[in-house]
C-alpha cells in the first residue's frame, strides 16, 4: 500500500485512496526476466568461471550485469505501473510508456456500462489470469491483457461501482428533499404575507 501511494499519488485526488489495483500477471514478464538472467548474469559469469577469469573480463562482466540489472528494473517498473487503480471515486487507467512518458485516464463510475473478463488457455486457467475489459458509455473500451485474477477484479469493480452509485443516489435524494422543503417553506412564507 505504501508503495502504491508513493508511485501513484500524482494520479490521485486529495483524500482519494486506492481500494483495489489490477495489475498484469507476473507470468507476462517471466520471459523477459529469464532472458535477462541468462544473457545478463549466467553467460558473462559462467564464462568468467570457466576460464575467462582475467581482470578485464571481470570488469566487463560487472558492467554487463549492471546493465542487465537496470534492464530488469525497467521491465519490473513497466509491469507494475501498467495498472488500473480502483478508487472510491473512479477507475484510473495508467499506462507507463517510459521513464518520462505515461498516460492516465480517469473513468467515473457513472460512465461505466459494464465489466467483462475472458480467460483463454490452459496456463491462464491454472495460473488465474485473463483479459479484463471495461466498457464505457462513450463507446470506448479499455482492456488490460493478462490481468491477475480477472474475476475477482470484475467483482470488485462492480461492487465499488454499486456502492458509489447508491451513495450518489442517496446524496441526490437528500439534496432534492432539502431543496423541495426550502421551496415549500418559501412558498408558505410568501403566501402568508
């Protein structure tokens, strides 16, 4: 939660809290992580151990591994910051496109037509990931591919939307009652004059 507040605070309004976050499943970065581990750590240090153990090659392996580590951090940050933040006020769709470029879209609960998910394939079924789609009244749809536990995310979004709409209707009803009572009181005062 603290990490979410630090990373995503610039996307939140004052007093707004993240109730639920929808990330891509870790299996989507597994290939990149294994590739980085193999080419960035295993090969250079394996070559160093089996015979290329000169001081020059040691420093080449250190620099190569440091660059591989930075590449891994980039992949990890990209995975973590492509997210849907479900808050008490809306859903914030964030797409990270690099260190200096990210895109954020706020979708109000009143604009949401529906949420759907699709789980395709053996590994997706076993590991519990799938595509999550958000249908908006404006006609645009948002999708997060390979979302973690899409059924749980769909239910959470629908529950928070229902709570928001019920609270909003209650507030609107209360405001309407207040407005009507003020109008009747004013009318009665004017009539009694």
